[in-house]
C-alpha cells in the first residue's frame, strides 16, 4: 500500500464552505480526487456550479447549496440537504 492510498476518502462525504472560489475550490477538488463526495456551500451559487463541475470531473458526486454561514438556518439547511442527498456527513471544511 502506497502513502497516497492511506489518505483515500472513498465512501466519505464532505461539506466545504466558501467553495465558490480560492481555497474552497481547491479543498473541494482535492477531497473529490481523494474519493469523497462533496457538498459545496457559498453565497454565490452561480460560482458553485463551476466547482461542482470540477468535483464531478474527478468522478465524484457534488451538491451545490446556497449558504450564508452567518445564518443558522442556512447552515442547518446545508446539513439537511447533504444528509438527504448523501446520507451522512464525515468531513467539514469551514473555509
């Protein structure tokens, strides 16, 4: 088993906030390349679609959810949507 095999995330589900640009996009792409399905959160939902395409290009499933992390209701809706789509949450990247 190689070192990269030890970091596989197959079967895991991640939420990445701030996934519409910068580090959030990089985190989402890296998680997908490691095997995780990714729920993408940001206020700019139109930009989330580009990140969603990157995750899907890596062969993983993605969900884009418009989320303002300063809103408790939005955060709860993000978690609820993720569980409804993927059945679980294993990883949270608060970006």
